[in-house]
RNA sequence: GGGCGUGUAGCUCAAUGGCAGAGCAGUGGCCUUUUAAGUCAUUGGUUGAAGGUUCGAGCCCUUCCACGCUCACCA
């Protein structure tokens, strides 16, 4: 569809044509930047400090050529003040007809707009109000902005209400994230913190001897979680493929191959509902640690999250949704049985069958979904009554076996597996267990899952024969771990929605 | 998928069923140290889309679209 220009855009296009007519290329190829905004300011302030210490009246000249986006313009007759912004910050420009000549000065005022990328050369000085500023002796357009940035200046109502209105509409912010990033510096900070979060995770794991690997995103059989996959097709191979819903089964194959400690940070895809904590594609961290069990993984988890906060925020006490969360280890540990007993009065250990558990729940006047399996019933109590109350970091551990087909049973307790989930801020953050490494038991679990989900084909857990083959070669005992990196980024940035920490979140297509 | 809500100028927002407005930005002036400058003037609208009710619809009704919140779903 052809773009239709607004009046404001047409106005800028006319400027662009005038520039071209005057022999000025509005999108030149080269830039001659010598300093970033902050380098120029730092160097100037250093020259000032040096002059002061030696008693000089004027500091040494600091020549600089800067480049950035025009973010403010104040034309005052024969002089103009402006600010340009680059990746590090802002610096003020000072232009004077006397210095530039009337023709150049007029060119700047008439044809340059907010949002344009410009290059400006000159010397640093300090204005009467004390701001380090570039006195411009030459300038050049680097790239014309046709569309005005979606930002307004402040609004003064009755000399009282000052509102620095800027792009706020969530739809526009997500669809045009580039514009959001330009005008909302705090959004840039969110993604800098996200990057720091992922960097800290890598550093933490690398330091502990884990090796980062990459496993297939296109998989012939999906597995490792219960979720509907996205399906695609390879034309030449005439083969349906799935976008992975987890990395688990591939990473565990690598432990068979003697990689004792592996991890992967990457994208998972789940063809399910979208919410403030769900996006169809999301970033996952999984690691597998041979010869460890879920208790060791628990210890490492609290250390890892605490380390991330220290690296990203410089503190162990983070603010999230108006509450302070203390990440300092050790975290609270609670068995699922005790946790549910506390909040619902139902003892899951006393009810080994779905029928018995459902009866107990009805007696406590808890909602029961008819025909639900025991694991589903437990899960519903967990997410309804327990999870929202777990604000401070809490490990919930020892899960029912029928919720966890890839986890190992507790010795002497076949109904319970060695599994934990980490909760904080009322959200599930991670999921881990002592991994099942018995190929015969694993085959049996796959068969059970297949039966259980027979009614709902979408959720069926497909049998992965090759995974069983890997396990038959011998799989070491190990602890495994998975964590939603987006949710960790939410915690590190105090973001209410997963969409705030994903650069380009999924949105429905616009009507033509 | 259900419920509730929102959609008006580039941005942020007004407008009892009765002339579609403001601030900022934009445009044209004045202004040689401003601070998201000041000042005078001024342009800009298919009110998300389509239909309906009405003498008259931004407002009421119906359908559709998008977004937000929420429920359902979601190991």
C-alpha cells in the first residue's frame, strides 16, 4: 500500500527538495564525528579543571565535531540554541549568524527540523547559564527526518500543570518501537538492563564451567513442555516441522555425549494465549548439570538471580510492582504439599487419586474442573491460591509425578518427583528438577501422558523415540533448570508487562 | 474465545444529541546567552471503518477492526 504523507511530512519533503536544489545532499554517505556528546563534555571539563589548577584564565581549546539527532531548537533572531542527542546523551549547540554567515545561519533555521540527524563542528565553551556547549562553526545534514517524532513539548495549564507529553499510546509504542525508543529514554534503559541481565546470566554460568550450545529451533518432534507448537513445513524434504517449545530434550542428549554442563539462551515458541506474562515467542534459559540434583540446582538458582540483580542494579533488594523483593539467599523453601495445605487446607498427600482429591477440594468449597487429572487439580490450586501470594522469593518443591513426565521420582515416594519452581513477585520465574534418566521409566511416562491427553489431541505429549534412544546409551544423573528470561527482565526493570521488555512484541495485523 | 473499557489534529487531551476545540509541534513575522525560551499572527479533522435512529450524531443503536484491562486457556 502506498504511503500517504501528512501535511507535516509534505512540509519536510519540500525542505528536502529545496536542499537538493541548493546542491545539498540530505542523506550523505560519510560522517566526520570526532567525539560523542559525553566525550566532548568530559574533555572540555577536563580542560577547565586543568586551567583552574594552573591559574590560566581560559581553558585550552577543545575542538569537536559531533553527530546526533536534533531534539530541541530555540531560534532567537541572530542566534540559535539547539540540542542534539546521540547514544550517550545530549549536548547543546550554539549557532550565531556572525560565526556562520547569514546564509548558512538561515539555512539551518529554515531547513533543519527536530528529528534530523546533523553533524556540527566547532569549539566547546560554557554558556552564561553554565551549560557546556558547542559553538558551531560548521554543520552538515546527515539524514533528513521526513516524519516528525511523535513527541510534544510540555504543556503549561494555568501556569501550573507542566506535562512533558510524549508518545504514550501502547499500540503505537509497540508497533513503532523505533519511535518509542527515540522519544522515551526510559524505554532504552529497559533494554539496556535486559542486555545486562542476559550478559550476567552468561557470565555466571561460564564461570561455573557451563558451555553454551545451540540446538535446533526447527524440530521434527516437539517436546520438553506441554504446549501447543507452531507448525511449519520444509518444502524440499516434504516434512512438517515444529518451532521448539523448549530446549530440554536436545540439551539432555548432550549430557549423554559427555558435555557435563550445558546451557542455552534462546527463543521458544508456544502457540497459546497472549497476556501480560505470555508472548508467543519468548526467551528461555535452560541449563543441565550432570551429577547434580534439584537441591544443588536450587542453591545455584538463588545465587544466580541474586548475582544478576547485583550486576544489573547493584543491589539485592529490587522494587517490583510497588513492593520490595529481597533476593538475598537463602530463599524460602516450601513443599508443595505444605504450601497448599496452608492456603487451602487440602492435604494432597492424603489423596493419591483424582477422585479423592476432587472430593476433598469440594469439601473445602474450592472450584473443581470436572474430569481433571490429579496433576491438573493440584496445578489449579497452585496457580489460584498460592502463586499470587508468593511475593518474596520462594522455592516450591516436590511436585506430583503426573505433572512432571521428565522429572525423577523421590526415592521411596513414586507419586512425588524431585522438582521445584521458583516464585517471586506473584509470578513463576523458573522450573527445575532432578532429571529422569531411566529410559524404561521415561518410555512408560510418555505412554501415560499420551493416554491422559488422548481427549485433547492438541496437548498430547508426543513420543520422542530418538530421545529414548539417547537415554538408552546411558544418561548421567543431573539437575536441569529452565527460566523465562523475559520475566527476569521484568523483575530487573520493574515492568508490569512482558511487552515492555520485548522489543517487538507480537500484535495482531492491522486491517488494510 | 467471553466480559469491561478505549479509539477525536503529528503528540497529549477537551467537547449536555446542537458551529469539532486547546496546549505543544508546524507555517509566517519579531528577537545576539536560551534551557522542553519569549512574543504576534496563522495552517491543520473522512472524530478507527461501515450501516442505522434523529430535523440534527464525536456523543445513541448494530456490525466490524485495533489496542488496553480482565476471565478462560497456558507444566
